[in-house]
C-alpha cells in the first residue's frame, strides 16, 4: 500500500512560552459547548502537555485538562515554527469518558484530524494527531499501524506520547500499539468505537 510513513518530525524545541500555550488552549476551551446530557463544562484544572510533532509546516502541542465537573478537555495548540513561532491556532473539545472510570483501558488516547494526504486514485488519508497516556507501566514505545504498515513511532516521554499518522486510507484504519523496550506488543487500541 503506497502511503506516507514517518511523515511528522519528532519534537524540535522552539515552542511558544508556556503562558502563551496555556492562554491559547484555555481560549479554545471557552468555545467548547457541552451536550445537554452532560454536566456543565466547569473550570479547567492543571493542563498536561504532550510532546510536540511537526507536519506540513505546523507544529502541534497536544494537551488535556480535567475540569471541576469531572469532564476532560483535550485539544492542541499549533503554530508555524521559526525563530519566532507564529500563526498560532488552538482547538479543543471535551469528553465525559475519563480513565478513572475505565480500569479496563490500556491506553488513554485522544485524537483529531489535522489535514489530509492525497494518494493514488484520488484517495485521501486523514492525517491524525494522536496523544495519550499508557496505562501499562512497562510500555516504552508506541507505534501507529495502518493495516500491517507502521506509519509512525514515538518514545514515551514522561508517561505521555504523541503520534501523527495517516488514517482511514484504502478502507484501512489506524491502530495504536504499545510496546516494551524490546518491541513486544503489550496493548492494541483502535481509534474507533467498538460495536
């Protein structure tokens, strides 16, 4: 399957200040509207930042924050890298499903499509930013697998990871695989709800 692999750059540094990142992320959170069946969004607590990834001329810095009403905010701040980061944009959403309520989870993952990659025959892969926390302590590496093809890989840094990989291409969908230091698979996680 002809598909882009390892298209995103690993963390390179040169991020905006943490105050700027925080202000942009919280501003995006203020635009989030909750479902009528869920509690009010509430106030965001501490923000947890994830390793950055750069693709197609933009750097993405994912984040999560729990609110005082028990919801979890997730999103990212992106910018055009350079001597002075510019063109800053932030996106956020929320979920009522949090890891504390799901002891069966092996990874706590968030994702958002940030662009497209055009392949043969007019097919387009959804370039997807994926960030998360492994719930298995022996995990050292995560890989993004599109069918049998590894399309991205990242080391776990400070119990967090970020991937940026093509998804939903040629009727094939991403799976995130948690691996130990020897490369053995410890857990597999689909980005899609199981029926």
